[in-house]
């Protein structure tokens, strides 16, 4: 295609030749310019008409804006309703957790009202109506406060239960000789050496020499030595002024200062010291005074009280003829 361009007086002329590729490029450029011009003109007319309130343009603007707002509100409403359902599920689970915490706190001996800053209450989620953002925020704040109180209560209960478990582990309730039978019980008896009545301050477990002697509870070894009356002797401190004594051993396997756990082997049965034959003489001392070990070994139902009771009337100290069998 060829274009001839002349001036106004036809004095000069210029021929422009367009090939197929140049023609397509020129057409595309012209179309793009026309589109941009139309878009700019439409945008300018639309904005001017919206600002000045032209009848047709203003109506179109209001319809477009109203539809946009309705879509946005519908989207927000759907999200708020979904959040409300999630909060309802969280509230139900939190109430179940609170009920469970109250039951467990009774086992731990903790009063949940001492941990709560305010009485527990349900949220504002009501089935059948939509909630506002402010109501959801208020409910979230209530759940956050309740969760913090539950965490505090569970922390207190954990500490109390651990303390109770430790106290139970420190009470001498395990038999110190697994297969040994009690030969002489705690109390007054005829002393085998003097033939007179004497107080036997522990339990004698009949067992063969070399039988393992086990710790009745966890604690710290405060004595592991040779005693003139008890022979090879081990004493374990369990805290709260509670000590167990294991006497007449043939061999000691722990030393002073060792930490031992319940059931750990401390020594082996023997007949050292003032003894008439292989056996274990086992004592339980509260505040330095011998108690009946059978009350501890019979089970934990009354040992907690026994371990905390102060002995009002100390018993007489055992004389040389009151040890062993």
C-alpha cells in the first residue's frame, strides 16, 4: 500500500509505501491508542459524573458500589459465622476441661476457687443469631482468661501431685527382704541372750545369708558402717525426720551420701553384731524414735499420717540385750 502526502499548495509531495508487516503494526498501534483514549475518556467521564451526580452515571456508580459492599458484607458475615461456630466448639471443650480439672483438683487436694480470679461462666454464643465482631472479641477474651486460669490450676495440681508422689516414694512401704518371713515382731519379748523381757524395736526377717537387703523407700544413705550391736548396718534418711535402719548384714553395698531408690539393693543378709543367726533387723525411726515397721509395710493407707506425727512420749532406748534375736 502506498500513501502520497502533499502540502497545501501541491508544491511538494511525499510517497509513503507500507508493506504488509508495517501495515499490521500501524493498525495495532492505532487500535491501542484508540483503546487507551477511550478508557481514559470513560474513566474521566465516569469519575466526573460520579462527583457531580449526573443522573445516569450516578445511578450506575451507586449500583456498582452497593453490589461491591454487599459482596464484602456477605464475605465478612460468612467468615464471622464460621469463627462463631469454631468458638462454640472451643467453649464446649473448655467447659469439659474445666469440669475435668475440678474433679482432678479434688484428687490433688487443691481448691479450684483459690486459683480462679472470678467464677467460671459460659460465653455469649447463641444459636440462631449472628454475632458482631465486638461480641466475638469479647468471647475470645473470656476464653483466653479461662485458658490462663486452667493453666494455673493444672500447674498447681501438677506440683501437688508430684509432691504427693514423692512423699509416697519416700515412705518405707516396701518389704526390705523379698522372700523373708518375720521371725520377731516389734514389741516386748523375751531377750534370747538375757532371758528377760525387753523391747524389740524392729522387725526380724528370717533369710539365708547373702539374701539381698532392699531399700524400703528412696532416700539418702546417712550411715553405712560397723556397729558394735547392729553389726554391719545401713541407715537411710527419707526426709521429714524419717529414717530406716538395716542391721546385721554380711556385706554392705552402699556408702554414706549415696542416693538410693525404692527397691535398690543396699546390703546382704548376715549375722554380724549381736545376733544369733542370719536375719535382717529392720527399724523405722520417726524423729529418732523407733516405730512399729509393720504399720508402714502393711500399706500406704496410714503411713502418711505416721510419717508426719511427732512422737509425744519417746520410748526407752534399747539396752545391749534388746537387739537381734
